């Protein structure tokens, strides 16, 4: 578990290397609750700096807080389990961990969860430019920047259905030889089946080609 660097403190936070150290550590942080700990400490540091009228320290603390919350949101987004944020992770019926459950387990409120995910939704270049500017925006402002929900692509629902269908068919193919299956087809079913296979074959060719498009 990455510990908060000792030099991220009221006494040493002015040092440029403190911010760079925090930036690097947060980029590799893999724990939601640890990210929240960083955010809370940075918020407290910013509050102190404001009271001490230390604008430089406040900006650095704000930047660290923003990065901690963004990383928290990035980690939370890996738990998306529904159409609003991604496909279900498990197709075999096993339980999945929802984003809300992951946030709750880490001690985050619903408001904190939503804020973190919205900050994580801000395009990387926009986030970097804003946070490292001379006037870094507040977390609230960053959340507003990422508030617009990413719309699922037009074919999302159909793709989800196709993925499930193809997975089941692949499982069927792995468990049944084509020779045995073909041997169980009645003569009057052959013509229709060949038509179906022709449609599927052509569709899959186009499907695979389009999967490679940017």
C-alpha cells in the first residue's frame, strides 16, 4: 500500500518535489480508500493554507486533492456493471461488485462517488491543463466539466446481445462436433439451415472487419 509521503505536510508542501511525488504516487495508486485519504489530507492542507493566506500552498494542495479524487473515480469506473457505465462483467451468473458497493466499502458517500466519477470523466488533456494552471479549478468545477454522461454508442444494446449470443454459440461449438450436429438435421431442414449459415457467415466477416476500425 502506498503511504502518503512524509514531505506532503504543512512544513514541506511548498517544495515542488512534494507535488511531483504525490502526482506519481497517485497515478499508481490501486486503492479507492487510499485515494480518498489523500484527498482528505490535501483538503485539510488547503484549508490550512487558506487560513495562513498561503496561496502557493493552497494551489498545490488543491492540485493534489483533484488528482486523488480523479484517481479514485478511475478506480470506481472499473466496477461499472451496467448499461450506464459498461457491460456486465460476468456472463456466467456469478455475482459482480457494483460501483456503488465498491464506493460504500471504501467509506465514500453517494455524493463523493458521483463527484469522483465525474472528475474521472474529464478528458485527460483538459484535466491536466486545468489542474496545472495558475488557477486550478475546484473539485466542484472539475466535476461539472465531467458531468455530461458519456452516451453509449448507438449499437450498444445490440452489441451486448450479440456478445452473449456469440459466447453461447462458441460454447456450443466447443462442446459439440459439427458432424454430429449435421447428422441430426432432417432433409427438409437443410435448405433453410444453409441459408442461415450463409447469412451468419457474411455477417461475421463484416463484423470482424469493423471490429478493427478506430
